[in-house]
């Protein structure tokens, strides 16, 4: 009987953890992702701060596209977004590549990784270490990896 009670406790505990995980993930997203009305403005502001003022000082414009519409949430980390970014100057394209950013406190985005096209082309397998497997084919295609 003790063995049955032990396994019942284990099954109930695992089931509770499985049910709690989506609630934790939802909570992290709700806490850290900006509201829909502020999302685009904050995303543009923080990408510009990273690329236009510090990363590429001669840059004059920034274009980006989300590679996934929703954030990726793992455990209690900050929700992550994945984008393709193109940074240009008056004379043309300066850099482009894949970006991973974290949504923080509903107020800002932090770039955690930027992988320029040249790096992706030189070592395509490195994309797997930063970006979700489902996005790798799209990133490789955008980077023109054959």
C-alpha cells in the first residue's frame, strides 16, 4: 500500500507541475511584455538605441520584421522575441541579421543576441545555439545560406 501511495503522490505532483507551468509562463508574459498599444514604439526605440546609436554609429535607418508573432517563454526567464533587422546608412546597407531580444518589465526590450548575416553564412550551425529550431530555416533563408 505504501508503494501505491508513493506513486500516487508522484503522479499528482507531476500533474500539478505540468498544470502550473503554463500559468507561470502566462504570468511572465503578462508581467514583461508591453501592452499592445506600447509594443511597437518601445520595440522601435530599443532597437534604434542598440543599432543606430551604439552598434552602427553611421546608421540612419532601421527596418525589422518579427520572425514569430508571439513571445517564446521558457520557465521564469524574460519572454523572448526574434526578429530580422536591416540597418542602413545614406550610402546603403550596413548590416542585417537575426536578433533575439527579451521583453523586460513591460517597459523595454533588451537585445540579448545579434547574429549578422556574415556570421550566419560563415557558420550556419551556430544559429541553432541561439534561435528556436522552428525559426532556423527562415533565418538561414533570410541570410541567403544555401
